[in-house]
């Protein structure tokens, strides 16, 4: 759908919902509605940023916009992650088509951020600014015989352009350029990056052609997805956005492509999500399996089990995209998005215990086997070991799904342990893993009895956030998918959560969260699921329609949260948990009708 708007910055910052994304399976760039690429970490998603106007209005950008006042019409190419923007001024119209390009063998040996400019009517005078930054020190600019090169840390970079793009370099070493698009004109500009390697300088015609090649490749991928229902366009767009986060070098799935964006403007909950959480990876694998993206699901599942098996006796909560230990949390010296500081890199969640991860892993493995795939001996042995760990650990306190500092007996974590043991028993009986299925079933019943005895509140008529409290947790909506419903407990829990935590189709994470952050997009989707899995599919569909309207003020790229009062996006983006939860919500209608 074309979206027309007049983009405007406030204090140097665009609304987060005014960013689209381009990517190639290795890195993701955020393209603002005013033509400024304000975030790109290259060569990889978790590399230091080359452009970082998200955290600092002077933090570097690759900007392409008309000199005159303008408005835009914007959309992704059909079933693709190649982006098209039509700039409209008083003197003319021009189209910019943008892509992080791929080659015939997949990702290129270098990064190629390409922007095609076409004149459609009249004339549009464009201003171009290329101003990369270096987190490790100075940017060195050298005029080599074959290109003007910037050395940025270990990277070798260059700006490619045709002769009709007029270049100057100002006293701050920014590349400034002008280009006049006229009716029928066409050119291509690109920023190329090589990491510890010689830098190829392709012909501009080759770069331009790869925009179309990349578009075709995205479309071929979309055509293989399996969904035939009333929300097909939303489904495809959501799956394409989720695909941004699959790190093709290893199969890891990043939680998001950005770092340090706030969950409340001016707040301090500003975390780095460019790592692979077990929880998010497992949910994404399930989403890919349901969507028919089998290659992605198998690659991600293989990476996940290998990484956990290599890590040690118990799984960590989160890993780097190459399977290593996440760096310690550090604060970087920037002002933060709209003054929201501190901005963090690294993530302290790496030291936490999240017992629900066992359920995520074993349920994913069970689904993998149920759809006809084979668990290898190493994976089967790992799953048996994890099931035995659940028997030993389920009575521990943990940090819960929301990674809180307050250690408690979180209800969702206990249900995750119940799920892990239930799925382990099912797989053992089916011959996928070794183990005592009867023992695991018996222990799962003990977990369930403990939950009912300690986490059900007669006063609230709901399962509570954790044992001994009357607070509520929207994550419990997700458990309707697990088959945990009995004695109408989950239905009544859903109703209590909706009364206390929902604002229309938008849902906060837990009691008191409204004072700290926005509504959580994944929780909104889980409420849709809860209605579908508990038999009220028409209500679920109505709620999904309302939710999609709330999510519609973007270009298919979802943030982590939304401010219910303003509709403003909050948190990191593209947010994997938001996209995968929306996919599951769409599927829940189809599966339960």
C-alpha cells in the first residue's frame, strides 16, 4: 500500500514508525521517510554503526532528499524487501529504489547499499550527504587512483556515483553531492564496504542491475510461503520483515537490528537487541516452519542446538550471532534517541536464568519432528539432557520471560517447564529421543499441580505473575497455544489480563508496565491468539483487524512497543518478537476456525 506523508523531524529525530528497512541477510539499514539512512551496521548486524543518526542527530547518515519541500509516497516492491519512494515537489516527481544487494550466489563478498534515482515528471533537485562515522577512532579519507576511499576501523569503503552527480567534500570531510532528476533520467548511487579485504569497485550498471536481481530473489522467496487466507498481504510483509533478522552466515536469529532505542521517551530501558535469544529464536523457527520457510527454519534450528550443545552443561539465555558469549553491557557516549539515555551495547541478560527457555526449545524440537524432519543423534542426546535438567531445576526461582532483576517463581516459567517435560515425553514415546517418558509425564503433572496450588488467585480469578502476588502477566496469554487450559483457568486469566492490561487491541506486558513503557506488540498478538485458541475465532479476527490498524502507521517494519496515547513506535526495530507473534496470530485464526 502506498503511504503518503510529509516527513518531519523533531529535535533532529524522525518517529521510529517512519523508518523502513533494507537488508541482505547480514546487515540491516533503516531508511527514514525523509530519505536519510540513519542506521547501518556493516558488515554485520552487530558491527559498530557506520551511520547512527538514531542516537545522535550528528551521528552520521547517508541522506538523499530533494532540496525543495516535499512529500512522499512509499511502498515496498510487491512481495519484496526492495523499497520504493516517490518524492513529490512543486517542480516534479522522482522515484528512489533502494536495496542492500545480493548476488547470484547469495550475499556478496562486500556490502552494497544501492539507491537508484529515476525522474518521473518535471525535475527534482536532490541533495546527497554521505557522512559515515567510526566508533573506534577517526575516519581516514584517501584519494586512490580507482576511487575516493574512506578507511573506517578495519573497513574499506567508498561512495560510487555517475559523472552527473556533482561531488564536493566539506571541511568536516562529509561528501556532499547534487543531482537533478528530470523526466526520463536515471542514475544509481551506492555505498560499498569491504571488511579486512580488498574492495571491489563494480560498474554502476552492475550495481543497478543487482537492485532488480535482489527484488526478484525476495519475490521468489515470498512465493514459497504457505498461507492462503484473508490476511495474506500482512502475512507476506511480516514474514519478509522477519527474514531481515536471519543472519545468513550462521543461521542465528537476531532479536532486532538496532540497539539502545527507548521503551519510553526519556526513559532508561534502552537495550542492545542485536543478539540471538533462545526464546526469540525458538519462536521464530516455529513461525518459519508454519510459514513454509523450511530452509530458514532448519538452518536456525541447527544453529540453535549446536550452539547450546557447545556452550556447556546448561544453556545461556542469549548468544552472539556467531554463537559466542555476549559482551558485557557498556554505555556509549551519545545523547540517545530524543534524549533517551543511557544507550547501551552488550546485554546483561547473558547472566540470567530463564527456565521457560526449556519449553521453547523442546516444543520447537517436537514441532520440527512432527512436520517430518529427523533429529540427529547429537540433537536427540541434547534434548534428553535438557529434559533431565528441567526435572532438577523447575523449582528454582528465575528472571522470567521479561528478564527482570526480581527473582521469583514466575508462573510463565513454570508453565514453560511443564511444556518442556510434556513435549519430551511425547518425543520419547514417538522414538525421537531417549528417556523415561513416564517419569517426565509424572514430573509434568507435579509442575502443573504446583502452579495451580501456588499461582492461581481466587480473588483475581486468574493465574498471577508469580507465586504470592496478585499482579498479572500478559505472557500467560501465550500459554493458550501450549494446551495448558483446564478448569477454565486460562480463559478467566485472559479476561483478567484484558481488563487490566489492555487498551483496545493494545496490551501492556504486566501490572505496572504502563508507568514505564508502551504497549508490547507481541502481547497484543498473544491476546488475539488467546481468543482463537480458546474457541472465539470471530472475536480474535475482529481484534486482529483493529490491531493491524494500530500497526499500520509504518512501512511493514514493527517496533517492540507502541504508545497507546500517541501511536508512536517505541523500542528496537525491526523487532523479531513483534513480527513472529503477528505471524502466529494470523495462523491462529486459520488453525482454529
